[in-house]
């Protein structure tokens, strides 16, 4: 024992002996048997000493966490879930790569699905809305040409989307799976005579005109040329047809007439079909 306070009761009188510096709130008074009729011994103990034989008497500090227990046994395998339903191939939720299904209108290109016509399994034609443009529409959409220059002087994403109606990645996918491409263009002209003065730049950097060149054997054909013998300040139109290997149009190089009259031009896509010699998966 390490008691620091002892009380002794002799002939009913209390004598106090104090040792140490324990705080008063930690004292505990203990009565012990003693010899003699009137003698009793009182002993002052600390709380820790009083409780050592009667655990737990006080709550000690939180001990250090023990080691992590072992993992339990692996549970039983659950029941097999139901078999999911796969949407039909060629639909928007399950696009095909090409026209390999029995659907006339098929969704293709999984990264950015779009719908194409597959009535003829040897070609894919994209849907291009037929638009009858008014004089006001042509004045807003057309480009004034004053010198030899590219029609789209600074090619932007909006130029490609406005011309094709599709994203560049979608057209590039069709190019990658086809063997050749057929295109038809509507050229709207104002005081501009069409006579081999439009060069077509393809995605593979080939230049195409009405006549073959040492650099390119590919040519285009002009049909229904209403862009010649025009009256002053009058709109006309012509059809350009082009068939080439697997590629598409990127830009147009235009050479205007030498005249003081304002010359305008607007080129509209009428038809775009991608052809296959063999079945493509």
C-alpha cells in the first residue's frame, strides 16, 4: 500500500497524520480492525488503491487497437440473373457497322449513331432534305466572289456540318467502309457563268475539275447548266455529278469572271451515296 493519509482512533479520539500531496477528491477512508476496546484504525487510500481488488471500478484510458481479424469465409454464389435482351442489330441502341441487316433504314456507327438508307445493300445513301431556296435564302447563304479563292476561306466545323448535315466523324466512317462515292451538287449562281471554273478539293487532297489533269484523272460532269447565258442580276442553277474513289468533298476553289457586276455562288449537296463491291462487316 502507498497510503499517504492515516487516521487513528484511540479512546474515541481521532489523530490525523498526513503524508504526500494527493488531491482531496482522490481520498477514500477505510476502516481497519485494531486491538483494544476503543481503538479503530482508519486508513486513507487513493481511488486506484481502493479499486485494485474490485475491477472494473473505474474506466481507464482507451487501449491501443488490436490487430485486424482474419477475413471470414467466402459466401455462397448467388443465383444466376435473367438473360438480358439485346436490341435488334441496326437500331439506334445497337447500331450496325454497315448495311448488313434486313432493315431498309439502318442505324450505323456506334460512337455517334445515325440513320442511313439500306434499300440497296450495295450502297448507303445519306438522307439529304430537299430544300427549295427562295431568292432571299440564296442572298443570305451565298458568298460574294471577287477573285480566285477558296469558297470556305477558313474551314470551320460548322461549314462541314452545314454542307453535309452530318458530323465529320460520321462521313469519315462511311468513307472508310466504302469502295467509291457518288455525289450530286446543286450550284446556285448569280452573274456567275459555270465553265470549268470550279475546282473541287477532296478529303484526300485531290483536285477535281471538268477536265482531267496530270495530277488527277477524276472529273465531274455538269448537267442542266442554267449558270450560263444568264440575264443581269439573275439567279440560275446547274447540277454537278461526281464519282470518285472512297473520299468526300472538303472545299471548292472558285474563279470568277472578269466583270464589274457582283458575282455570287452557293453550292448545295443534293445526293451522297457510298458504294460497296463486297459485303462489309
